[in-house]
C-alpha cells in the first residue's frame, strides 16, 4: 500500500516488499522543470480542474483525496514511464456544503505517477527524485497487480503553507 500526503507532499509505503518515502508534488504546476509552479491558494483546491487547453497561469489542483489503484503502464504519451491512478468511489466523492446532498462527484480524472516535465502537474503525482521514481515504478511493475494508494489531506493548513512560501 502507498500513501500520499497532499499537505507534506510525501509519497510513502511498501510495494512488492520494497519500502518508499519520497518527496512528491501534485497540482499547481509543481514538478515543472520550467519553473511554472503556481503558489496561490486556488491551486491547492483538489477540485480545481485544469482548462482543456494548457494555460500556464491556470493550473489544476492536487489530486482529490481518497483511494486509487496504482497500475504500472510503462511508457505513456509524453510522460515517459509511469503508473496510472485508477479512481475508486472514495476519490470520486467530496464534501460539498453547497449541494443539497452535502456531497458531489468530482469532474477530475486521468491521474498518473510520472516524472517532472516542462508543464509539471495538474493533479498527477510527480516524485522529486528521478531515482526514487524509477525504483517505485520498478516495484509497481514487479507487483504485477494494482497497488492501493490512499491520498489524504490531513494537516493542510493554508497559513502554514503561506509561511513556508508554498503559496503566495
């Protein structure tokens, strides 16, 4: 099982008998090799969807909290070697006090674990270390089955993020 902390930007857990603990980011263009990271509060909203056409100033937020199944898929489009994050019901529903039911279904999907690139992340998980990414993908491939990933938001504190310079 793997866990990803949006607040701490850490991915950790065990896959195929190997333990992992690595810095990783999600959303707001973080993971950009071209310096396109957004630091404003809006880009920490996990329901913020990126526009259909790439817009450097308008990026998607981190992936929604909940459970996913991480599946190794190998080389994919422009991302290189990566893993797909299949959503489960828990990552599709979120608290929405503006709806009569108190919950809504996210309109976000298509998340991956991949390496850094010019655009960075609009919700995918991007490990900071290429070596750590390669080891994780190798373990996911060796597992030869979906691996549970829990994404959590415990500890997200906008004031703390502002103090550390992670948001403007």
